[in-house]
C-alpha cells in the first residue's frame, strides 16, 4: 500500500501543496518550521480522520481560511484509490473514489499508519489516559468492531456515573438499574480487555528482540494492567458487585477497563519513572517497530511508516540499524533538517522532497 500522490489545500502552513511519484522511501528535508511534520500529519489525518497533534482537529485548518483539504492517491495491488478528506467548522467530509462516505468509519483505515514522533513520547511519560488512547488507535486499525464496542462501553460508564451521582444525592433510589448496567459493562469490558491483552501479547512477541538490537544488555516488556484481566464475564459481574458500595460512596465508577494502563518495563522497572530520556525514545521506537511487525506478520498488512525527526532522536549507529532493517515493502516517510544525517546510499534510492520557506504554495 503506497501513497503515490498527495495534495493539500489550506493545510497548516500550506495554501496549496502537491507532490506525486512518491516512492517507497521518501525523505522530506527543510529547515525548522517549514512544514515537514505537517506533511506526515496530513498522511496520518487521511488515514485516521484525526490529527495526532491536538484533541481539536481544527488546528490543521490554515489560519484565516475556513476549510482544509487532503487528497491522496493510493496504489495497492495494481489498483489505485482516491481519498478525499475535508474539514470545515461544520465537520468532516470524506470521499473514496469520489463517492461520499457518510460515516467516518467507512472512510478510515484505507491504509494503516505507524507514527514515530517526539510528540508521541507522551505515551511513555504522561497519564494512563494517553496510553489508553494509544491502545485504542492501534486496535482501531486492526479491528473494525473495537471502536464500536468501546463507544458502547463508554456510554454505559457515562450512564452509570450519572446514576451513581443521583443515588449519592438520594439514597432511596432503586439499584436494579445499576445491575442492568453492570451486566452490560461486564460483557463489553470483557471483550475490550481480551482484545487489548491479545494485542499487547503480540507486541511483546517482537519488542524484546527489537529493543535488544539497541541495548544489548537490557530487557523490555509491556505489562498490561486491567482489573478485568484474566476474568470471565461472570467473574467481572461479581467484581462489580463487590465494588458497588465503594462506588456508591464515591458516586463514581472506579471499576472497569476505562481505568486500564500499560507499563513499559525496562530491566523489570517502569520506564516512566526510571529510564533516561534517551532510553525512553528507544522504548518508544521499539514499540512502534513492534507495532509494524504485528501488522505485517500477524495481519498481513503493509502499513506506512511515518518517522518524524528520527535523526534528532538517535545516534547514527541506531539510525542505520533501523533503516537497514526496515521491510522493503513498506513505504516510509522520514523528515530531517539535514540530508547529511542520512547515508548517501539510502538517499540515492529515495524520493527527496525539499521544502523551502519562501512560499507556502508549490504551485
Ligand atoms: N493552522 C495553521 N495555519 C497556518 N500555519 C500553521 C498552522 N499550524 C501550524 N502552522 C505553521 O506551520 C509551520 C510548519 O510546521 P511543521 O511542524 O510542519 O514544521 P517542521 O518543518 O516539521 O519544523 P521542525 O523542523 O521544527 O519540526 C510552522 O511554522 C507553524 O507555525
Ligand atoms: Mg517537525
């Protein structure tokens, strides 16, 4: 699966930008602030219909304009597919081969993306919520029903919280409604927990070996922490019952997969608290490369790898070991401020896209 052509209109700093004949390896060069990350971002947005830079997608719309548009031409199995993504203040409009897709779920994931960017270090450093978001996006790419189940689960948690608040105020209220909610929470929570556990197990199959290449004497393992882990649906129902009085006292749902977290165990301890900045970057990169291996080997997909600022993050030994080990069928986009960072033999085979500050349009 290759992105062959890309056309941006009013996307970030670009009023109009077009590039075609994209290759397997694409190197985007230019000074700081010229729009390198924005190109990777546009490829990400056209796959997932959301940005990775902010919770508010509207930030992609060029200042002083009122819409943003991305057009992509994909090549796959000797065929081509045209994707259109438009964002206005009203919402998102998406098309595949000029046919309007009313539901975003019918548009997303026409190609898979894996992003490595300094911004993503928050997966390691920040709150459990960031790590759950990471898992949700990764799982949404491999399982269409995952987001559906998760959305249903989240509605149940919202309803339960609302009801717990009411009971908190008025203790005479009937509790049978909570039983109904809990049985559904157990059912959907079980499903999500199972999918998350399976996915993390798959990542673990690869991540140790990948990390070992960077750090010969170190180990890396992802630990999944979930209150539902290893439990059947009926055991989850029992757990929810046991925790009921506590939740009634708090007026809040404290039990469930909305409290899940993952830990990156570097030499058996949590990297979040103990590992240096440089090691955290290697852990993040190992995670992303493990994600890539899972998609290729377990799901027979050919994701597009977006490597933002990889070279400012790693020393040259590690850079070359990554680039040399990449699967040849994978399309890669890589940004750098200095082409000398990349081996000449690699540059020779790549499409080099030079961005300059002079103009925000290349037409
Ligand atoms: N909505 C927007 N409208 C107009 N310009 C924007 C918008 N959002 C961001 N920009 C500008 O777009 C430019 C490109 O940002 P981008 O992050 O792509 O640069 P970069 O080449 O990756 O830089 P660096 O090397 O520092 O990472 C920045 O100068 C930024 O100020
Ligand atoms: Mg950048």
